[in-house]
């Protein structure tokens, strides 16, 4: 009988420990989620659209998410945007105009010098890749709602020779 | 020493609670209150202001749909307004990518572009929706409304219905 009681109390303490361990783990995951969505997260970017600022093959960047939340994104910032064509994808582009700005752009730089000027509507931003010859951006998609901006890129981690702020 | 310890514990508890709350409301569920009559009679079903109830409807919003961005006709969604990112709107999806929608004012027919959806309020007379701002990107959607949770006499599921006249071709 005493043996049984002993076993039960042993089991109890083991269960208590398991619960507290898993609670700690859950808290850790929550902390991870909050830092990832509200503070800063690493991203990997591919593709030619941001040449020469970002390389073609897999730069690792740090994006912070506070500026878009606080409305501190301005012209010249490199931003992470949820693609308007495919919500499962994110694209990295440079902001060229905020709401109310007039933006002049070349709709087809490879074939003609024709330029167009438009006014960015309320609540939207104008984004463009640095490599205007190979970028799908506001010139094709039109102005992008501000709500699609997810982060502002502020630091490059990889490759090591470009470690530092984005030039 | 005792008060310092107590304050430390209190702030630690608040911090932990905040972290968990934020995570749950970001990834799983949150509760928002619906303002305005653009979704009447589904939410805030009072006809005129004199019969206005004391509280707005509170609804449960699930976030699981944001993993895949898979939506269906008739889903009621919460989305960030394209014209002001600080505002959130609640509307019903009536058109998905590839659907043909007849624009109400000029009888034009528009195709909903890839990655966008067409949203309309249930109370079409008093609703500011895709009929004036055009199709909205799916990326602006912040969750899907599943239940009404407050006031108690209106608790219930929100159905995925769509009126016949609004069906896309």
C-alpha cells in the first residue's frame, strides 16, 4: 500500500514537471513568433529585379516590421511586400513614391524612351525594382496598397563581404 | 525587497500573458467588433438608427485560412482597407480570381485579376466595397469571420451564403 502511494506521488511530480517544461516551450515559441512578426526576421531574396543593390543568388537580409506598423516607410526604403498577384509570395522592391506623390516612370525601358507620370492614390505606394529591365513591379501592377508592406529591409547578413546596411 | 519582487513577478506575468495573447490572436483566433451597417442583416442588423442596439456585434475571426490563402465564395473576411492601412473592414467575398463580375454602375464586365478578390457588403445600399474601390489583393485579408459571439441573443455561426443575384457569371 505504501509502495503504491509512493508510486503515485512520483508519477504526480513527473507529470507536473512535464507540464511546466511544455509550458516553457510554448512560451518560447510565442516569443519567437512575436519577435518574428513584430520586430525583425531574416529573409532570403532571389532574382534579378533588385540588381545591383541585391545580388542575384540568395542574399540573406534582415527585415524589421516596426516601421510599416508605425507608418514610417518612406521613399528610398527597400521593403518586403506581399505580392498582389500571389498572396503566398513576398517580393522585395524599393519604394519610390508615397500617397499623393507624382511618379514618372518608363513603362517599357528596353524598347522605348516613352515616360509616363501618374499620381499615387490615397493609401498606396509606388514600388519598383532597381533593375528596371527585369522587374515586375508597380509599372505593371499599379500602385500597391500600404497594407501589403510587411517589412523594411535594413541589414544584409550574407554574403559576408557586403555585411552591413544596404547601400 | 518584497515589493520589488512582487512588481517583478507581476510584470513578468503581464509580459508572458501578452506574448501568448498576441500569438494566439495572430495565428489562431481573435475577436473584433463590427461597426457600421454595411454587413446588415448578417451583423448589426438594425434597420435605422432609432433602433440602434447598445452594443455592436462582436465576431470571432479565425486565422488558419492565412496559411494557404484559400477562400471560397461567400466567406466573410476581415481585411485591411486599401485606402487606409489603419482601418479594417468586414465584407463578404463574392468573386475570386478568374471570375467575371458585372460592375454595377456602367454595366461593364470585369475579370477579377490573379491574387485578388471581389468583396461586397450584405447591405449593398450602405456599403463601401469593391464596387467603388475595385478588386482587392488577397494579401490584405487578415482573417475569416466564423461566429458571432456577442450580444448573447445573436450568438451563432456565420454561414457561407451568397445571394443569387450577386453570383458571378
